[in-house]
C-alpha cells in the first residue's frame, strides 16, 4: 500500500468518526498533532485528536459529514494534503451550550506525514475554528 493510500485510509477513519480504535492501525506510536486553532490547540497526539473528532461527531454534531475537495501527496516530504469541507448541525448533547439547531460548513486542511514504516507520524490541521463556532452559535 502506498503512503498516499495509508494517509487516505487514516483520513477517512478519522473523519468517519472511528476514533482511536479505528485509526490506531495507521498511526505510529507517539504521533504528534498540531493546530493553531481553538478548541483543538491543546491536543498533542494524533490519537487524542481522533477521539476528539469522534466525540464531536457522536455528540453535539451528531450526523455530521465531510467531503474531500482535493488531495495530493508530496514524495519529498512524505506528506499528504487533504482539503475538505466539514458540515455539521448542533442537534446533540455535549456542546458548550444547549443544542442551537445551527449548522456550519467549514473548510479545513490536513497535512498528514507518513514515516518509513507507512504510519502516520504527524498531523497538522489548518482550520478557522472561530468561523465554524460562530456559525454554530457557540461564539
């Protein structure tokens, strides 16, 4: 399986809300997560981020979905880029406030680095969280 195939399978497992258990087979021990975006700026491991996504999508944004707009792979840096659009409506419990019924359609990019063992060694998420949180009525 190619490095892009691994990155793609990981992406779908994470965005498909499979959490740690569904993503772990693709992720190297200690794989780092980074984001300059609240509310995920304090998450430091890829698997913790996978759990956060699962909680968000099975809680306050139950029924959320995503679509890939485009993706690419850079062989030199062994990094896959995925540009996606996340859509979710605040209908479930567990958000910062009671369900608002409001919806977001939010652009984001993942930069997923694959190591020589064909495992995700790091993920960076680029996301304008205030946009999404405002649309949801959370800000």
